[in-house]
């Protein structure tokens, strides 16, 4: 089992920045992909960004150039630096941990990001 705990959400004005953090604990698999997803009220959960253990990252088109995902493998942590935030970025942001080659995927409890106009 892998436990994920997110932190760093909050209220920010449009144009502002936030950084989200997520720490994984429990059984840590050597080959994993960590990432961030978000879910706005009434909408489906969607991918924001992912990053492999080797540092290769992927972003949704809507956040490219504004958000940066990074990780600290020694601390089993993943981060999401969010710049130039927009009201439409308001959502609950969820940390995700996926094991390469295995069906297991794990989710954090979510952290709320609210961007005011």
C-alpha cells in the first residue's frame, strides 16, 4: 500500500502562484510515475501533469508553460509549481502514484485550490 498526502492548496488571486506538494509513504515501488490530477465541481477528474522516476514530464495542454511538475526521489515527493493561475484552475487537486507494469494506482485525499478573479 502507498499513502499519499498533499499540501499547499489555498486561495489565491488570478495571476498568482501556488506550489503543491505530495509525499508518498508505505511500500515504495522503484518504477513509478507520480502526477497531479484535478476535479472541478460537476466535472470529471482530469490529468494536469505526470513525471516519471527518471524525470520525464507530461502536461495537459491547458497548463503547459504555466505549471511545472518536479519530484524528489530521495524523499518520495512530487511538486506542482503553478504560476499565472486562472479562475478556471479552481479545483481539488489530487496526487497520483502509479506503479509501472502493475495495476496499482493510488490517490491522495486532495487539496483545494481556489483562484479568485
